[in-house]
């Protein structure tokens, strides 16, 4: 029997999911197949509606080797495992003459721990474990969540938190889950044979396609101990998020609360001298954290450096001591020790990292009203790590709707550790950038409006002219507005002001309800507006007339006092580059591209992306930012935009009225 062609396989898969083949999808599938077969690397920009998941799944399944697919969001993981993969596998089975297995794999703390559930939770103040089900009042929210978890444990086949609906609080889940450091290990745990996390890893080892998240991919790369099965192909979807997710995993944090928790957990597991040494070091650290001022610490102050070294050395003593003595009076001693060891090792590792003072790390101090003081350390860049760990010994495909910034892929490529496209060198990963376009007709479906007449935004200043403009735009659009703001404070101020100005248009605000509820209510009523921060609304998908105006209050450059971004910018400048364009402008372009992508989600969508920041039209970097956005029809004519919004609103109202008429 002849081997089925890629077009045949793609046609079968698209038909199975009820979709329509698109030229961009075909081009993408062919290019992914070439990259996999040739062992090369590919960056693919595929606009909304292209059907990019099938564009990579079909050639990956056809290849027959194991592939890992890493995504940034839970929504896409679910779509792949619950919808796209089952249908695609069934559609391709008659043609491939095999039925590829697939599985989802997450970090250990995402799975229910049977040891915690049945034996109890190690507690800080006393020896042994306590029964969390008896300790929580059955009428409390925590108690109800825990009882539901106990019932669910008898029903679930996966133990995956995301399969529990409705969900439970983080506090409740912490009572029945463990981190990889706290885990006893399958061979030492009485429940090892039934462990949900171990079963997930075994399923992944036997599967041809393993779906995971960016965080686990980062852990696999950073920690050296493989958590993902060996694979020949890596596909990174939502790849615009990868650098920030890897940075997050590589970031360490120290807080007084965290250190004191480690002290309590270790106190009765080591001799008195070691316990006192750690207690004294913790008190010295906490005292200094109360005095510190927020900001980047380019040099660690002498007294803080001394406190961190004392903390590091005390942790080292405790780590040695925890393994040296045994006390059979401690209930489930192994679990208690493992949790104490995990806490102390985390404090030790971060304290040691900061005191070592690598030139590739950025250290800063933060103080939050709610969470208190913290000391953080993050890599200046993860590009070298990604180049070394991601692109060696496997073919890598990275895809997103926003990878091409300012007209090329080199900005995103540089953040991933890739040299400019086409650069030759023995130690440089060779890659190709491909933009397969979008099935949408952006110039006909959308308008990019820049409010050039507004005053230049000042940092944290009240912008009454911007609020006047926003009010008029919402009135012209008849509501139907997604407001994306550069800060939570700006979103709150705008919501408060406009609720009093135009009460006929309900304003929903991020944080006042769950994300799911906000999106549901926004989509249900066309007159409703939804306000939030730009960085947290990248996943909003509301096609149709409920979202016909997307507003950005200003270009989302990083704050000048952002320790990590400013350090990265300075490093580029010290190397002779343009730090502003390489860091700040790239950051803004990515967020703006994601924000503008909320407008057109279907072929019938029409509307306006309004940027209420004159700099997009007047500054030299404006052309770079505009080139990163969809190819909407561009104008600075406020009257034309109001007329267009009114016409779009009128058409939507007419369609809604006709839909309500009895057939």
C-alpha cells in the first residue's frame, strides 16, 4: 500500500474536526513536515483562524516519532487533548494503519497525592502529620473543598486538578498535593503503585504525542533531570509566551515567611545547635528585609550579603543534620523530613545563588501591601539557556499568531537564542521564519485608529482627554468594547469614571469576578464593556458583535523602574546595541499584537482597534509597532472612526433584531 500523502492526511483531519482547509494551513503543514524530516528548526506565524494545531499535528503524527507539544495555556492543552487529537487520530487511523497514542503530562503538584490524602499533611509547629479533614470545619469553604476532594479521589482516573469541576481553592489543593521536592518517590511511598503523577509519566512514555506546558518544558531544560520522555520533535505553541514562562521558572524568591516556615519544619528534626543557628539567621534576614528599599540591587549591600551567607550556611548545616538523626516518635517520619528538607533546600539554593553574584543574574527587592517583602533573582536572559537546551538534538517548531515583530522574526529569534535568520556558524542553530498569513481580510474587516490629537501620556498622570475620547468611542460603538490598559490602576480609574459618565453601558472590571464569568457576561450582552490589563487579556476569544471595539490606553512599554527589563535593556546597550528597541519596543510590540488580535476572531467580525496614544503615529518607533499589528486599514481621523463604529453598531443591531424574529 502506498504511503498516504500529506494533503490526503490533512484533508481527512480537517474534515473530522468539521473545519475548512485553508491555504495557510496547508503551507504550514508542508513546512512543518520538511522541518521534521530535515531535523531543522522553524518559526511559524499563523494568524487566528488558520487552524494551526492541525497544521502541526498532522505532519507530526505522519512522521511516526515521538513529539512533545508544549502550550502556554490550559485552554489550548484541553483543546488538543479533548478535541483535536482524538478526532485527528481517528481520522488518520485508516490512512496511517496505526492509531497513535497521546497523553497529557504536567508538573507533580498538578496531581492529587494519595499519601497526603490518606496519611495527612506534615505540620509546621508539631511533630508528625495532622488529618486535614478533621482539622477543617465541615461548614467552612476549606472543609467543603476537602470533603469534595476526598470523594473525587475515589472517582477520578487521572487525579489531575484541572479535571475537577468545579475547582477548589489553592489552599485546599495544597493539602492534597506535593511538589517534586516533597515527593517521597514511588519506591518509598506506600501509595507509589497507585500514584496519579507516576501513572501520568508512564502514559507519556508509551505515547507518540505528549502534550505539556511551557513550565514543565522549562523545568526539563533547566534542572537537568529529565521529566519529559525522550523525543525527536518539539512543537511549542503559543510560543510568544515561552521566554516569560522560562524566565518565571528560572526565577528564585526569598521571603521572611518562607524562611520562617523552613525553620519551623526543620526545628525538631535536627539537633538544638543546628536549629538555633537557622533560627538566628532567619531573624537576621527578616530584620533586614523590613529596612530594605524596593528596587534593583546591582551590588548586594554588605549587611544583606552577610545575612544571606549566614542563612545559606545554616541551611547547609540543617540539610546535613536532617539526614543524620532519626526519631521514630515522629508520625510518618519520611514524609515530615521530606517536606522540611524541600523547604530548607529551596531557601539554601536561592540564598546561595544571590550570594554567588553571577553577572548573568538580576537581583531586586520588592514590597507588596498584601504579600510583604521579598528578594528575587532572575536570569538577565534565558536566550543562551534556550539555545543550548532547546535546539540541540531535536527538531523544534515554534508557532504563534504573533512571532513576526516589526516585519521580521529576528526579534523573537534573538530572545530564543537564535542568530538572525540565515546567519551561518557551526554552533548556531539553523532556522527559518514563515508567515502563513491569516484567512481574514484585515484591511476590510478592521480599522487601526490612532488618536493623534491626544496629549502625550505622562507616567501615572490622569488623562482626562483620553477618558473623554474613550467615552465617545464607546457611545459610538454602542458598548461592545474591550478596554486593554497599561496598568490595573489605569483600568480601575477608567472603569470608575465611565460608570458615572455612561451608566447605560455596563462596565465589567478584571478582578471583580472570575475570568470565566467576566468573559461569559461580556459575550452575553452587546452593550457591555470589559476593562482589564493588556498583559492578562491575551487569551480572550469573543467572536461576534460583543467585541467590535478594542481600546489600548497607551503603548505598553515596561515601566522604567522594572528591575529585570531595565537590566536587560542596559546589557544590550553595553554590548553596543539599541536597548530600547531590543527590549522595550519588542515587549510593547508583542503585547500590542496580542491585544489587537482580540478584534477579528471570525470571518464575519468587523470593528476598530483604537490606540489612545499619539506616539504610535508620531514617534520614530511607531512604524515598528504598527508593522507588528494585523494589516488593518489605518487612520487618525476621529470623525471617520466614529461614523464607522456607528455603522458597525447599526448593522449589528439590525442582525440581532432579525435573529430575534420568529421564523
